[in-house]
């Protein structure tokens, strides 16, 4: 078990309470959990229902999601459980907010995930005004993180922003640079947004998240098991991170951008191809569990 707890909070990135329990007994604690539509579609109960020929209505899917997060909720610490709204590219902020409000009532430690899009940011702005905790997901750029900061100014609880490291690596860009850049940009801020390193694929991603002092990191069980098997290494003073792809080729650096966090959130250039693709993938995975696509 881990005795020297890192400053970075550790969340399990998954959709299965048994997995969370397994990791908790392995490490000794779990600070929180993140879920998303793709991870929920992979939940063993949902998979069993589908395998038996029973596809779900959206209401049943919602109930399954609720049951899953209600089982996870008491297992985790104060970083809470992130629950993602179902949004396609046309979903309005009002519709996201209505889902968010309902999901927020499911458990006492919920964070509601909205995408880093115009409508997602509007939903986040309305949510924080109502005291709903938020986690802004599918973040792929510093502009999006600046917009998250500006849109949620005044939030009483910490707001999470989730930059997706692995998906940037997948297309040849050094995803960890985005974490570094956002942390640097937020040094000029009031601290209300916490960086949650997401789409973590390797123990090295995790160690560099610790070294950069990301407030949180959400990590698949597989990577946490690898970290455990190595004896919970921590980055020392000499730790250096080399952004390379699976073939060992250097990833393209993502340069730092000077952005003014005090500008209105609408002034930032928040469009990103991977955010759009990410929403489409979540929609497809969600729909794969529903009756109409069976
Ligand atoms: C967590 O909040 C994210 O949804 C998750 O880390 C995405 O990971 P992936 O890029 O491996 O799907």
C-alpha cells in the first residue's frame, strides 16, 4: 500500500464499482472517480444486459448510470465522482443544465461533466451560479482552459478542467505540454480552477502530472496497477519527462500562449477538432447500449 500520498489527488477513470474497490484495496485509498459515456457503456452489468439481448431505453440507461455512481460514491474521498451529461453537437446549455441538476442530486459528492464547447461553457456558468460543482471535459487547448476559468469565476467550489493528454499524444502532439501550459497560465489566476490530468495512458504521464503538481489526475485501473507493481515510484528532483509516442519518436511540443484570464470567456478561441470528435464518440458509445441501434 502507498504510504507517501502524493499532493496530486488520484481518481480512478472507469465505470465499474468493483474495479474502484480493487484499486482502493491495492493503493489504500481512492480520492475520486471520473466516468464518461464510453466507460459506462463498458460497465459489466450493462454489457451483460446487452449480451442477453436486452438493449436499454434512455431512461433505463440513466437508471443504470445512477446505480453505478451511487455504488462508487461512498468508496471515494473528497475529489468526488464526476458524472457526464449526454450531449451531442446540438444539445443546448439549458438541456445540459437540466441533466446536470438531476445528476447532481444522485449523490452528495457529484461533479457534473460538461464539454469544453460554447454550450458546455454556458451550462457551466449557470451551474456554478446554482452551486453545482463542475468538471469541464474534452479540453485540448489552453484557450479552452482560459474560457473555463473566465466562465466559472466566482464559483464557491473548485472547478475542474480535464485536459486530455493521451488523445493529443495519439495524434503526435505532446499532451503533457498542455498540462504544463495550463498550470503556468493559472499561476496568474485566483486558484478556483483545478487541473485534472485526464486521458492518462502511462505511468510516466502520471509521474509528470505529479511533478507538475496537477491538483488531480484520473487514471485507468491498468495504469494504477502498473504504478503499484513498480512500487509506487514518485518523481524526484531530477525527474525529466520525454514526450515520445509508442515507437519512441518525439512528440511535437505544444507552445505556451500568453492569454489574459480576465477577458470574457466568449473571447477565447475554444474550437478544437478533438473536442468535436470526442463528443461524437461519446454519443456513439452511449447509443450502442440503446434499443434503437440494436
Ligand atoms: C476522464 O475524465 C476522461 O473521460 C478520460 O480520461 C478519457 O480517456 P481516454 O482518452 O482514454 O478515453
